[in-house]
DNA sequence: ATGAAAGCGCTAACAT
DNA sequence: ATGTTAGCGCTTTCAT
């Protein structure tokens, strides 16, 4: 470190306490003194030492961001955008974000992320499916936790959630309003709350339109919701069902798998089958046709998670919140009206 | 913080200096004392305070990882894997990694990443194309810098580089050995050192085989090397050239664009055209056919960058290194032998 | 409104 | 081989 609080105090002709108060926006300082101090801070290009600060305040100024490796390395930059949203927001605040991954199949014997063990963070953001054993192991820990895009029961954690039910309704209603009645649902693991809720929306939309959805058209399994899995489930769906005209895939990755399956089997999109995805990760993907999907504001999810976490840190009474982030349908060319 | 060095000293019946020496693996301590201290450290679950440590040592224990936003948000997890390699390695060491993005068109008036301004990192890793203005602005700074996957001239920075020339040779020789003579090259910005070198390898392989490459078959532009751009350049290539039988695309993203173009224009891969990419990002992409490509060890690139940076931090004489990481060709089904 | 001074938890001389 | 002690740069009472 170069220039310290002492240098500033000396140059400005005040005590270090005064400098400290100015730096921390304490209003007990006269505006002249403040101005003077601020000026010499600029002149000297002074930045307070984080470590000295942290040592006194018993904070770290860091927040930890945990992602499972499969999420971080997803082909589509879904979770990286959520991270970036948090990082953008952290730049405004006084925080740094430490990103780490844990294995998706985290077991009780795996160590907790290092920043938790050695208390290098003041709080934690976890995005996407959280390994249950991780939560268990985290249980003893007193750090505030915000969970993004994953729902957990009766926990003292705040949640930033996608409005999945409404998204499912939007996607399905769009299909129904375009005349589709025999609609398939392609999901991943139905035990994943997001997928469960999207299916829920799927059913609700049918109900509202007085259509009975056929359970045989609902295809899920316990695999990771990626393209390959979408392909496989599309095969299941179309070999056991004739005359399906619309498909709602629970995310864009699976929708792309469905596209591949349909092309391989000489179905035309949207002439033969209309297809709706979820997430909106298609930019730069060069899909043909462009995919109608439900847009999820990924940057906003991350930013909101950061804000909620910091507000809990500041108020240090942890009042768990649950925030639903709205979604919208983006109609592109993978869906069309039928008579 | 909870348990401090004092608690450990007290419980173990030694001085805090002794505890400190044990923690820092100083060999001036008798093995009995060491054992005793280590035991009570375990018992008390003691972790040294980073901030206290950093305050004394004038280090931060952090290293900064800079990526341009377009790279971080690339569809294929290329740079995120490089980051992860660094992060894996940091877990072994005593470091944390702060990840931030800068705009790809960073200008002189954009602020440097915050962790540089307030000196919250001991060193920096930059991956991928580095905005020139960033480097200029970084000039005054004394922090060691390691650059991954991008070449800069006459700078005191260490480099971890892909062996692009050899990769270009491998890709092209594979085509040539399979009987191809009229081979196209699809690149992005030829001023990007990696692309320049891959083209270099392309030419070298032709030379070795005594084939004169036709400049009209080399298509580059200044755009970002993504799928769309690959598509566009493929159109250029195939409309101005007949009977091309092989294409080397300078990365997988562009190769995918080429694939799309070929499919849209009723070329069969590999029956009509053999296609080779570069990077190996295809896992989970569901390409048809699977792409022959040059594999780049992304995790290893990041890990190596971290190692080099830390070794410079430790030796604090900055001896800039240049490390070439080898590549290999992965033959899949997008290439075939012609007579 | 400002300053003096204690102390956060640790490392590194220096002493023993 | 181990202990004593002086800071590192800051925040925060407590005085003034």
C-alpha cells in the first residue's frame, strides 16, 4: 500500500479520525473540512485499505457466489448472466464477489467452499439447483444466504425466483390461442421446483381454456435438462403420441433438442409443430427457426439477489424475503396459428 | 471473527508468535510444539484472519481475472472453463479470484476495474482479446499480469498461449491427408494473433504438402468469430468458389455457422464437404455430425496462468515467461477421406 | 466539530 | 526453540 489515512490527515491538516469520518460520510464533519479532506484524498489518490478496514469492522466486504459446475459450464450463458448481474451491482457497492463452483452431486464428505470455511465472505448467493447436502452442511453457518432461481422449503433464506407458473401459463396460452389443443410438455426433473411450476402453469392454462391435458403428453425424467435430454424426451413424446401440434419445452436447451428431433424426423417447425421454449438464451445461437420463448431477465435476477443480500447485511436482522421476478413471452417464428 | 490466534496460544500454552510460526510452516518450531499447536488449532477450528494477515503483509491474497463481456457471455463455455481452471488452482493456494468483465470496446475514459483502482488484488490474469486501451491504462500499474490466449508485443507480461500454429497445421494436414486439395479457411479478425497463427499453420501445412493455397479461399473479416459470422463467411466462400471439398474454421463457433450454411444449401457433411473446427467446445452441443476439431485444454490454460502468476508474486522479480500449451486433433465425423 | 488513543488479529524483528 | 513487542491502517469510543 502506498498512501494511507495518515498521509491524507497530514496533508489536509486534520486528524486521521476526521479523515475516517469523511470517508465514511459521517455528517458530524463541517462541510468545509469535508471539502478540504475530499480534495486531498483526490490529490493523493487515496483509497482506504480494505484489510485494515475489514480488520476493525469484522467484515470482509466479500460475498460468495456458489454455482454447481454443470450450471456454470452450461452451454448457454444463463447462470453466467445471473452472476454478471450480481457483479454489476457489486461494483456500485463496496463489495467483491467470490465465485466458486461445487459439484452438482455434492456429498456430505465434500468440503464446504473455502470462503465459507475461513469466513472470507459476509454472505452467500446460491444460484440454480442447490445440492441438498450443501444446504445441510451450511445449516450450522450463520451467514445470510440468498437463493436465486431455486426454491427451498422452510428455510431462513431469501429467494429470488422466476415467476415460473405465470411463464408456463404464458407459453401454453400462446399455443392455445393459436389453435393448438394437443400440446406436449417436455420437462427435466419434475422434482425441480422450477419445472414443477412450469408444468403447473401448463396445466392451469389448459384448465382456463377448458382443455383436459393428456398426461401421456407430459414427458419428464430425472436427467439434466439439456439438449440431449430434450431430444430423447421428444422421441418419447412423438413415438407414443400422434397428431401433437404444439410443444412447450421447459427450457430453451431442451427446446433445441426437440428441434433437432423434429428435423431428424421430417417435421417442419412451425408448419407441423409449434414449439415454445423458456429462458431466452437464443441470441447468437443461430436457431432456425428463431424460437418463441419465455424471456427471463437474468441480469436482473442476479442484481436483485445482490441487493437483497446486502440489505440483510446492513440491517443485520435477517428477514427472509421471497421476490418473484416477472417474465414475458417473446413470440418468434417457431410457433404459428392453426385453423 | 470468533477464535483468534490468542485463543489458540492460550489453550496450547504457547505464545502467539509460536502459533503464527506453526501456521506459516516455519521450521524453527520443535515438532512436539508444532503437533500440540496443530491439535488445538483443529480443536478450536481456528482459521487465521485474512484481513489481519493481509494488513501486516501488505498483500491481499486476491488475484483479479479480467474478461471482456463478449467473451464471458460466449455461447460456448470456453473462457468460463479457463476461469474455472484458475479457480481450481487458487483453491489449492491461499488465493481468491475476483472475476470482472470489461467492455470489449473499452475506451480510455472507461474506469479500470475497481479491484485495480483500490488495489484489492496482488496480480491480474487477462484472458482472450485484451482491449488495447485497457493495456495502455494499465501501463502505470506495477502489478504482475499474466495474459491467457492472447499475444501482446514487447510487454512485461507473461503469456499462456495455445499452440495455434501447430493446431492450424494439425487441422489442415488432417484434411490434406484425407485427400483434400481445395481447402477453405474461415477466420474472424486476421489481426487477432490467434487467428493469424492458425492461418499461418494452414499455409504451412499446404507448403509442406506442396500445395499452393488459393487466397480466394481464405475468408476473414473484422467481426466477432461467432456462428453468425461463420455463416456469413461460408456464404462468401462457397459463392465465390466451386468445388471446395474441405473447410478449416478457426474456431468451433464459426464451424457451426459453416455447418448451418452447408445444410441450408444442401451440402452434405462430410460427403460433400469435410469440416474442421478449433477449440473443442462441442460437448453438449448436439452437433450433427460431430465435429472434427483441435482440442484446446481450457482448464489447463487457466491453471497454468494462475501458477505462473503466483510464482511471480512469490519471487517478486518479474521474469516474464511465455508458455505454449500443446493441442491435439480430435477426429470425429465431420471429415472423411476422398479419393 | 474535531482529536487522542485504544485496539482489531496478525507477522516479524529482536530478545531470551 | 520460544516469547515479547512493535506496528500494519483503520474505526470508534471518549474527550475536548
